C-alpha cells in the first residue's frame, strides 16, 4: 500500500466519523463530532498498522520460520488484542 492510499483510507474513516458525530451533535448527545472523528481515525490507524505495519519483519504465515523473520504474519492477532483491551477498558 502506498502513502496516498493510506492517507485516503484514514481520511475516509475520519469523514465517516465526523458525519456520525455531526448527526449526534444536532440531536444534543454527549459524544459529538470531535469524539467520533478521533475514535474512528484511531480505529482505522490501528487496523492499518496491524495489517500492513509489520510486513518487513515477518514471514508469511503458511511458510516455515525463516532465519531473518521475527514472527509469522497474523494481522488479526494485533487488531484482536486492541479490541480486547478497548473492550476491557470500556467496562
């Protein structure tokens, strides 16, 4: 993924969060546009980092361990860890 696609994905996530937040602000809910924009941007960044951030350091999951690779690539584990921590933190 090149940098332009990365920025486009993050911008779409931020825009979607802003739309949801704006709708909530117009109905006088507590969490407004800024909150939803930041939460959706953080979630998108976390997901992109888990899926593409460790590519230079890993071996494909279906290959035997290579001498230069630190671990096998399982991007779902990184995002699952974040989901579990956020769920535990939210109560």
